[in-house]
C-alpha cells in the first residue's frame, strides 16, 4: 500500500500571537491502494475530521514516496546518468532526449 498526505484549504489556523491565518490544514497521512482508499481510511480512523465539518470533496490527496522508492529511483538515475548525458551531448542536446527529464528527476530526489 502507498502512503498519501491529505490536506484541505478549508478553515484557518492561528499564529503564535493569536491572529487568524488562512492556509492549508494538514489532516493526516493515510495508506491505501489509491487516493480514494487513503481518504476513506483517513476518515475512518479520524472521525474528528467529519465532526469538525471538513468537506471530503475538497481534500487534496498526494502520494508520498517511500524511502525504498527514493533509493530505487536514485539507483536507476545513477545507472543511466553517464551514458545518457554523453549521448545527449553527442546528439546536439535534442529537445526530445531523456536526459533533461533525468536531470529534473535527480533534482527532485
């Protein structure tokens, strides 16, 4: 099962001085086979969310990468990096080459 972070833009919080601040409300992290199941699991395990009046149709649900997935992605990047970089440069840096995608991915890991 994958892990998902779930938040909403409903509601507000207070800063340390007691001033209301409109921002996102972190509702929790839940596991599921997909976003729908994760949201259902979060609501089942945390009845306070519905009791507080949050609208589940407004939830933002984003999948998190596990440490194992991050390590696997890094291993693939490391394996491909030198050959794809060389091929990219030798090919005249074409727009449709995989190397710019690898660079973006490496920057995000």
